[in-house]
């Protein structure tokens, strides 16, 4: 696992502190940041798939089916954890 040192703007630091220390949505800053990165990667994959679908023609899959397929691919590649 890679160790990083990052800086946050005041509003982002306050948001992160609230999520970790007040709302207790996350156990640590690292857990919160890793979760946000996973979500961003998922969004990126969905966008890429939608662009590919737009350029390649129509699909019979629903949005939910496309999203489920992408999430499964990310899980198989170890890029998404539940």
C-alpha cells in the first residue's frame, strides 16, 4: 500500500473532519479518501462506457444493467470493494 501526504482546502478539510469525527461515516481520513477515489473511478468507468455506447449505437441494456455490469468488472479487477 502506498503512503501519501496530501493537503486539503479548508472547506474540504472541514467536510472530511465532519464525515470522520462527527458523523462517523468513516473510521479514518484514509478510509474516506480511498472510498471517494473508488467512487470517482466507478464514475469514470461508467462515463467511458456511456461514451462507447453513444459512439457504437444503441444498447438494449438499462442504465441499472450497465451500472451493474461495470461494478462487476471493477470487482473482478480488484478496483471496487463493497
